[in-house]
C-alpha cells in the first residue's frame, strides 16, 4: 500500500482554512440570542428581534407561550426573558430556575385593560358596567399576565357587589391567552372577553374593541431582563436597549402598546385634572384673544406632557368684555364694528377639538341683546358666569384667569 504525502506548501493553507471555518461556525453559534417570554408581548418582541437581527447580523430565536412550555429550554440557554407583568418577572427572580440578572430588569411599555365583544357588538356593551347585566356571558384569563385582572378591575371601586355581579357572569376561566383566543374562535356563545387591549389585533376579524373607562381600567407592563448568561453577551444587552429605544418603541406602538411621546411629564397630578379658565379681559395678541390662546396652551400642554385626554377636564368660561369673542361673524360685525370675520372662531374650534368645554355667560348675552343663534356652534350657554365659576372651584377645579 502506498502512502501519498501532502506537500507542506499546500497543507498549511488547507489547515488554516479548516480552522477558520470551524472558528466561523463557533462564532455564528455564539451569536444566537435565545429569548423567551409570555404570549402578550410576543408579536412586538418578535418583530423587534427581526429588525435588530438584520441590523446586527445576529440570529435571535424568540419562543413564547405559557411558561411551562418553554421553561426547561430556558433553563439551558436563555439569554433574555420577557414577561407580561412585574409579578411574573419577580416570580422568575425568586424561583431561581432561570438565573435573572436583576440589574438588567427593564420595564418597557404598558397596555390598558379592555373588553373584546363580538363583531358589531350585538349585546351593546359600552363599558365595564355592561358586563354586569344579567345574562351577559364573560370569559376571563386566570394565568400569565392576566392573573387577577378581572378581580382588580371589578374591585377598583371598593364595592364587593361589583365583584359578585361579574363573578356570576363569568362562564369560562381560560388558563392562558392562547386558550382564550382558541375558545373565542370556537365558542360564539361567549359575549365578551375581559382582557388587554393588545389582544384585539390578532382577533380584529372576530372581535370589536370596547375601551374601559378610568373608573375600572387597569394597566400592566411588559418587562424584560437578561439572564446571567445573557448579561455576559454584549449583543443580548444591546437587544434589551433596542427594545427600550425610540425604534423599539415605534414597533411596540404598532402593536397597540402605550408608548410615552417624550420624557416623563413634570406634572404630578395626572388623573382627574380639572381646570376652569375665566376669560373676561378684552386683550389681544397676534390678532386673537389672549384668553383663548392661553386656554389652548393649557390644554395642549397637558397633551404634550403625556396626560391621557380623558383625564383632563378644562372649562373656559367667557363673560364681560371678552364674551363677544364667541359670536358668529354677523353679530360680531355689529358689536365690534369690524367688517372682517371673527378672528377668534378658529381658536374656539381648536379648543373644542382639544375637548375643552367653551361656555359663555347668559347674563352678558342678555346685557348685549345676543340670542343663542348669535353664538358659535359648540359653545355652551350658562345662566351666569360668576356662580358657574364659583361652583366649579367648589368642585375642586383649579382656577386660572385670563
């Protein structure tokens, strides 16, 4: 048998190529980021993983579902864990089965509770109270990020009768959201699913969304963290930072998560904000009434600070020298002696669009002989500005005067 010897001149480059190929394969294997978590945030996390993976040329494998379906795998190779609520992340930390790097825990974005109803809303459920009517068949989820959700909502007003009434109408307790989605598709005798707003997207052809008023609305977050293994991988930590970045926020917003528009508002009172703006001075700037633009600034400021519109209640009461600002063009001409259209009507409409209640004093109207037909559309007439403003202050409205 003859043995063919390899010329060293050719052997070294060949060996180098083999070693390089093995090293490259190892590098690819090391670049895989393993991400595990609950069902609700999965669509947004998965899309973010695709975008980040393409940017960084890294493979990200995302697995979601009930925890017992992926926990064994996560114990072996998880780099990142995401959860539908803080208590779930705390449970991971305390259980210790997946070693969480506590310093990496990052709250991401929130979503509100809501009601899913059948298309067209045949039972005419308009808010949470609609679920309490006799005969309404309700589904809830008792696991994952919805643990305790229905009880939190029903108990928010501290009335045990509400919990009793809702409990009476619950006909199906789903173990998790996957079961709930399947059940909603298969059982058309369920009238409503009390859940998170984000579940409307995967069921948009099979359900309508009914928002819940603040009296019963509950919020919970998506939270993410690196494992101890993941914390040692720069790309895993970069992925978490990407999720919290403006680009990541944009992805979550597209999946109906609540994303703040800017830095946290410096306003400390962010619920049930109530302001009455007294406008009685005939002062102008840049061709419009200062009181109207000042009120617009208040309303816009709350919007820009991220306060939810349904939490801001602003009432502008015009009387005295400024009341004519809400006249239609013809009576404005007669009263002001100007041939131009009322320059304030555009600002009044802006206020109405910002959900500001614009009111005018009926006593001032009577003094000038104005009728309701003389007043701009959308402006309310109150009998007398002084009692109205005093009453609002007694109700707790903050007082501003322009």
